[in-house]
C-alpha cells in the first residue's frame, strides 16, 4: 500500500505515520528526516539543503526528486511505503505521477494555522531516534528524555515562531495546490487533525483497515 500524508507543518503527519507504519509494516519516507540526517552527516545534499531548511523555505525540487527517486528504489519499498513531507510542490506531485506512482490514499490532515504555531513551538524531537513529543499535548514520561530510546529531546531549529510562520506561508502558497491535484485523481481523504492524537489515528486506521 502506498500512502501520502499531506497537511501543514505540525498537522501530525509524522506522528500518525509512525503509528500506521508500525501497524501496517510500511516504511516511512520522511523527506524532512532524510534531509536533517544529511545535514548532520555533512553530505553534499545536506550542505546544499541547510540554508533553505533553517529559513523555513523549500529545498529545490531537483535535489528532492533525486533523493526520493533513490530512496524508493531500496528493497524495503517494494511492498509500499508512507510518504511524509513529499510531494510538497505541484512539480513534485507531477514527477511522482511521471515515475508511474499512484498512491492508494492521500491522507489530508486539516489543522488551522492558529493551532499550528502552539504545536510546533512546543514540539520536542529525540536527537537520537527522531520520535516527537509536545510539552503539553504529548509529554515524555521524563522531561527532556525520549520514552523510546532514552535519547535527549531537543527543539528543531525551524520550530521557532518566526520560522513556523514562514513555513505556513510557504505551505499555503506552494504545497496546498497539490491537494487539488490529488482530488482530481479521486484519492484525497480529509481528516480533522486538530483532535486528540489517538482519535485521529483511529480514524485513519478505520479508513485503511476498511472499517470506516
Ligand atoms: P519537515 O520535517 O517535513 O517539516 O521538513 C523540514 C524542511 O525540510 C522543510 O521546511 C523544507 O525546508 C525541507 N523539505 C522537506 N521535504 C521537502 C520537500 N518535499 N520539498 C522541499 N523541501 C522539503
């Protein structure tokens, strides 16, 4: 099964992708995570991407498409995957179609901008395994420590209020149009992403497991 999550930054794409990945045994292809790892490792891609990411801007399509094309060829993608954070522009969505890939479901998480700012500025991420938390909505058992691996929780560099507002503006201008693209293909299922994490997860699983 091939799934795509769409929705603004902070809508919960990564959080829900993690649960669905576990339940359905699908790998997550998170372009933001791959890029952050490339930055950390100091690769050529990472060096090219860093400035855009820190400013809340999108990394150019050609870099992203080469990266995704490479990743989707890996053996673990043979039986499907979850795309989180890709496609993010109309040319990226069109490139996916040109690669012969049609997702089974496009899962659209809807959350108002006013909620997003509070969510992202309170987000904490494990610097070791990438698990995400929120200081109020999803706190770890022990402050500053990852429940999953015991790693240190940090604030993402692009989760400051000014950068979050820039990312939201980029989202509305460049990413929102891909919803209409997939709607025309009859693939979009929209969910209210502002509710409790486990309720949204249940709604998503209801669709995917055919019980909704
Ligand atoms: P994310 O973790 O999905 O919020 O992504 C973090 C940052 O990585 C974004 O703000 C962009 O700078 C970059 N990025 C991730 N995915 C893409 C993409 N599909 N196209 C362009 N830039 C991306």
